[in-house]
C-alpha cells in the first residue's frame, strides 16, 4: 500500500443527497489523501473543489449550476493570484448531465460518475497535464472498491459501508436505475475485510448501504450466493462491532432470512427503513412498485412478529400523476395502520427521462402542497407518539460526539433516535444505559445510569 504524500494541496468537498453519497465522498477524500490532499472547509483555499451531487428530485441540477457560478468567480480570483483550481462534479447530476455540464459551465474541469471514483487522482493528473476538461461517466469493468485505498482511521464511532449499488427495480418516478446503473453486490470477503478495518479504527456501528440493499446477493468465499440476512450474520461475528443497520430496502426483497435475522441477531438494530411510496394499488402499479398495499401491511406484520419492538420508517410520495383525493386517502390509511417512528415524504417531482415524467394527469403544486402538509401532520404526530412512549425507559445509547453544551454528549438509541445526555468525553464510542427523561420533536434527552 502506498504510504502517501504529506498533504500539500487542499480539497473542498461538498456532499448532497443520500448516505451513499456521504460514503462515496469519504472514499474520495481517502483516495485524495493518499495523493497529498488535505481537506478544507473553505472553498477559497481549495486547489480542488468537488461537488458530489444528487439528482433524485427537482432542481438538483439547477442548484449545482448556481453553485458553479460562485465557484467560477473563486476560480477566477485564485487564477489572478497564480493559483489553479480544479473543479470536479461528481455524483448523479454528473452522471445524468455528462458532456452538457462542461458545455454549460466551462469552469468545470472534470465530470465524474459514481462508478469511476477510483480513477479520480489519475483523471485530475491528466487534466493538470493537458488542461482539457474530462467527462468520465462510463460504467467501467474494473472494480472500483478493489482499486480504492483501504479505509483510513476516522474519529467516528458509526460508519457507512456500501455493500450494493444500483437498482433494477425501475420505479417509474425514479432516476436511480439510470444514474447508478444495474444492481451490483460487493463480494462478502471484501465487505468483511472493510468492516474489520473500520472496527480496528474504533467504529462500533456500521450501516450497510445500498440503493436496494436488501436485494443484496454477493458471492461468499465458497462462490455461493449470500443474501443480506446471511451477510448480517457474518458481520455479527466480528468482535468489537456492536451494531449493524442497513438501508434502503424494497418490500419485494424483504426475505424470510432477513426477517429472521431481526429475530435472532442482537447486533442487528430494531429499526427498518422500508419505503411504501403510496397506498393505492392503482398508483402502486403505475409506479411499478411490484407490491400491493395489503402485501406491504402483511409484510410489516411479519417483521413485527419477528421483532415486536422494531421502529419503522418509510418514504412516501404524494401527488403522483393521476392520484385522486381518494387514492391519497389510501396513503393516509396505510400510515394510520402501520404507525411509523419516522418517515420521509415528498411531492412527486417529474424527473426527465423517467416514465412518470410524461404520464397524463400531472397535478398542480397546490394539490401536492396540500396533500404533503396533511401527510406530514399525521407523520409528525406519529413520530411524537413514538418518542413520547420512550420516556421512563432505559436504552443502550452509543455515544458519538460532543453535544452543544459543555458536558453533554450525543448518541443514538437502538431505534436511531438522537439521545442527549451528560457524560464525560471518554464515553464517546461506548454504549451506556440511558434513562429517557424528556423528548423533543427530533431527539430524546436522558440520564446515564451507573453500570
Ligand atoms: N419525486 C418525488 N420523490 C422521489 N423519490 C424518488 N424519486 C422521486 C421523484 N421523482 C423519493 C422516493 C424514494 C426517495 C429516496 O426519494 O420516495 O424512496
Ligand atoms: Fe428508485 Fe428505490 Fe425504486 Fe430503485 S427501488 S427505482 S432506487 S425508488
């Protein structure tokens, strides 16, 4: 392994969107650290600026172009001082826009899709050598994960680990199958080795990531297929790894062995993010979700049978083309039946190139706003109810970082809630029992109990 250069250059990296982008950004900065780049929070100081972009909902590309206006000015100011600034657009907007990006924004030097991050240092060097902008949005054959440098020491106690990329589901509203490509699962051995490395650096909790993570089917060391349930069981044997989570899942891929893992594996946290998107079967079919409302509810019942205390979270879209008020009511009904601990809800946003963008019956923003508000009121009420029921209970809390006030730390409950408690800095990285005393809308507060 390369021992790397002492940092001589600075990189500013801004991440938009999902956790998969957060993970990718970490891997990019680790690759760049080997190449002599230290991180900076100040764009004006940066020799290299990277925007790791998201394309999932509207105006993502517009936001990037407006940020590029500011970056162009910084690039010009630095050039006047004799300094070069390499501007890189990564992520899903890069993948979707490609060449268009360098045409519309000549300040951009490098456009790089998510499958090519292991080539980043090489591509920057090429741009420095000939000054020509580069667009790299192919899906190369080589294995990005094998090529990227090993995980470095971080101060974090909780880390992300991408185990699966891409999506073959083709929900009619979604850009992911186009920007992230076909489903790919990393081999089990590679994941276990990365997990062990993270644990050796002090990580206690790992969240396995994938656009369709429970569709995971990687090869094990015997060349056989392994499911996510199997992978969780393997990871659970790693000493020092205390907590395992995963996201995001599709209801169709929620296999029996994964449900059984929730029953059997203590290290697998009682939290499940399971998007259902809409409550009407007609809309679900138009979305190409491949499940009905009743199937979703019965799946939730099976998961709860295996792990009665599991906290459920979901994604919901309102205002899909043609959605009637009655069909929207069906979405509210599912929420009322299931009771979610938390949820993300969105107005339908027409994404160019997806089938739903050109469907009849596009709804007005007013209708979408109204439905979103009614849905969010209900979801907020459920989140408060879930949190309020925690008062008086004692949870194991993994402390992650200092809180806003002196002497206060922030950690996470098994149900992914933020928990504030007074504790010594030495508690960071430890799991301690905390009795919950009060709740806010988005967090809990409690007292560390003596062991
Ligand atoms: N419009 C609105 N929401 C969307 N999502 C994905 N695509 C769209 C879209 N075109 C939401 C889905 C998905 C989450 C990550 O983003 O709910 O689960
Ligand atoms: Fe997009 Fe998720 Fe549907 Fe895949 S399963 S197309 S990532 S919403």
